[in-house]
C-alpha cells in the first residue's frame, strides 16, 4: 500500500473513530518533527478530515479521480526539493515544510532590530501576528475556490495540469499557515484554522477577507492574469513576511516562495502564448491593425485590446490587496518587526527603523493628484505597492517584445496606480488609466474601453471549449516552448477518469 493510500485510509478511520492514531509523520512530508509534536498532531487530527472535505466540496470540480502529473514538495533541499508523478488530487501529500533555520538570525527591522529572531510568539504582538497569518492563510483556499470550475474548459491537458498544480500548492500553502496557527496560537489558532475552511470566496454571509479573492475567475484569461498579477502580490507579501522577526513565519514563507515561482510562470507564459496565437493568426490572415477586432475574433483568437482590458482589471483589483497607502496597521507591523519591506535585510543605506524617514505618496487633494512626503513608517504599504508595480513590468515588456517582433503596432501598458481602486488614497475617485482625475460622466463614457465589457466576456466565453487530446491546444493559445519536467509534447498530463 502506498503512503497516500495509508493517509486516505487513516483519515477515514479518524472520521469513524476519534481514538485511532494516524501515522501523520509518514503520510505528510515534513521537517517539523511532526511525530514528536503531540499538540500539533492532535490539532491536525481534527483539522485534516475537514480539510479533505473542503477540498472535495470546493476544490476542482470533477477530475478528483483523475491521475494528474503533479510536483510534490518532499523536502527543502534546493537541488531536489520536489518529485513529479501522476497522483489523484485528494491523495496529494500536502506537506509542512520550513526553509532551513538560519543560525543567529536577528530581527531585521523596527524597534527590535538586531535582537534575536523570535522562536515563540511575542506576547505583545500576538493578535497582530495572528491577523497577518490568518489573512495570508485565507487567500490560499480562496484562490482554489475561485478556480474551481476551470478544469472543464482547459485549453489543453498541459494547462489543465498547471491549473491543478497551482491548486494543490495553494492547498499546501494553507497547510503552512494552519501549521503556524495550531502550533503557536493554542485554542484561538485552532478556531482560526477551522474558520479558514468555512469562509467562501464570493459568498455574501461569510466571504474571504480580501476583495480580490471574492472576485470571479470565470475563464482562462482571468486565470492567467490572476496568476501573473495576483500571485505576484503573493510573491511580494510572502517576501515581506519572510523578513518577519517571528522566525517560523519567515521560514514558512521562504519555502512557499519556491513554489510561487511556478505560479507566476504559469501566468506569464499563459498570457504570452495567448499573444503568440493572436499574432500568428493575424499575420496569416494579413491583418496588421490590432483594433480590427471583428476580423481578429473571427479567427478564434483574442484581440490585444481585450487582453489589455483584462490586465487592467486584474492589476487594479490586485493593487487594492496592498491595503491603504497610508496605514497605521502597516506601520505597526513593520515597527513591531512582524513584516518587513521587500528585500528588507538587503536594503543598503537604510536604518531599517524609519523613525525620521519620509516617503512620497500620491494623494487626491481637491480633485488633483498631489505628491506628498509622508512618514515612511506610515507609507510601508505604499512602498510595497510601488515595488510590486515595478516587479510587474518585466513580463509586460516580454509580452510587448513578441508583439513588436510580429510587426504589430500595439503595446501593453500598466494603467495609472489610481485607476479603478476601491481601497486607499484613490478610493471614491474616478481616475483614467492615463492618470487623469475625471468626472463620473467621463468615467461612464470610457469604462467600456478600459475594463472588460459584456461583449468581451461573451466572446471569451465562446472560446472556452475544452481541448483534452494529448498534445493539442485550443485555437486561442499557442503550445508551450517545452513540457513540464521536460516531458514530450504528446505527454498525457492528466489521465481523465
Ligand atoms: N480587501 O490599514 P489597511 C497571496 C482591510 S496574496 C478587503 O488599509 P493593512 C495569494 C484590512 O484587512 C498575499 N479588506 O491595510 C495570491 C484592515 O481590516 P481590519 C496575501 C482590506 O492592514 C494568489 C482594514 O482594511 N497576503 O498570497 O495595513 C493566490 C484597514 O487596513 C483590503 C497578505 O496580504 C482589501 N483589498 O494591510 C493565492 C499578507 N485591504 O484588520 C495566494 C498579510 C485592506 O481592520 N496581510 N483591507 O479588519 C497583510 O499584510 C495586510 O493584512 C494587508 C492589509 C496588506 C492585506
């Protein structure tokens, strides 16, 4: 019997007999000495069956009995931390893995800078720390819920596999945060771990905590934009939490970042391949005007202006995830040493305490955009947002190169920071993608050209037909440059059952 069989059987037993001992240490890859940690084991014994139930109820719709070619994290050695093989998703081995401890690590920022990193929860910051972990944890199952129905319209088995890979790893990231909650926060932590399985993306009574995680991900273009732009918020936030003075959080996030890279790759190459298919079809049909939308759509590919509108939507809702540009919560998380800036420990020429420093934040004053110097501590969220916007540009430049090479006169642009915002300084103001404060009438006249409109969504919907023959791809997306783990083009990434 395989280890996963043992796990599934063990969990079934837990359901029927609370006193049966589960061999978690064998079934769950971990480097946290799971078998020796009785408190953690007990907490997992009650949480794990509920997690599996949540996965069945809210994880990928269908395909639960299909064999999927998945990467499983089995250790933290950079030269070989993952194994590939066909697995049924409910039997995936969601592990608890922390990056190796850095001996002598100190708190990199804030009022405790230079003191030894905490190995236990600092009592004075317990509630703020727990809130950060809960918010981080909440996004992981939320994204799985958002992507629940996409398997049914996958443009290829390769893409379907990537979707499921992202889904199981978000599941593992939930485990990572649940580990911290149940190990370090006692009864409250166990309750929060349970609540993470009870909130539901988009549900009115008990929604996910952050706005973007209650939006729909109705089609594959949304999925690729989400994995490029929203998973990149994941990268930035995990990087900021990896700087935490609370060492177990830092170590968890450092390892999560290794998996996050693949999610960003899925997003960037997904959009890239969509652009490639469009450019190739336009060239073949002799179309050079990217705004000749009707003729381009008739070719079964996505026009570039529509992709820009999709990107505008995902960029703007993701920018809201950084919280208010000026925030006392942000200041306190930094000063307490619970959350650093991007790349905190390596920022040179900086006192890492920011008592007297200032930072430029753009605000809307009397209907005008004004740059103001504000205390840098209160502008921590704004700075991370600025770093995020800079980080988004690399992939956009690569997309533009493809379009340029095809000789098409079109370039993707990031809309102005204040465009379509619901959180922070720009909330309540109408601002165009070019960065002009406009009236409600001007907004209404322009919005159909800036954000996906009904026509766009209907057209995208018409393209979302499954293509599940090994080695074949839907018309609107080009094949990838190479297979996962160097598998050949015809490889059966998902054996649909
Ligand atoms: N929607 O001072 P404020 C990822 C709330 S993504 C709704 O403005 P603060 C992933 C805020 O919670 C990364 N509510 O901001 C990606 C607060 O409420 P409470 C996730 C919002 O607190 C793809 C109030 O407004 N990780 O991993 O400094 C797939 C005032 O807050 C929103 C993290 O976010 C919003 N957009 O910063 C899978 C890291 N924004 O507490 C996974 C952990 C703010 O007063 N979280 N609010 O009730 C944090 O660092 C902070 O909680 C935030 C907010 C940056 C999110």
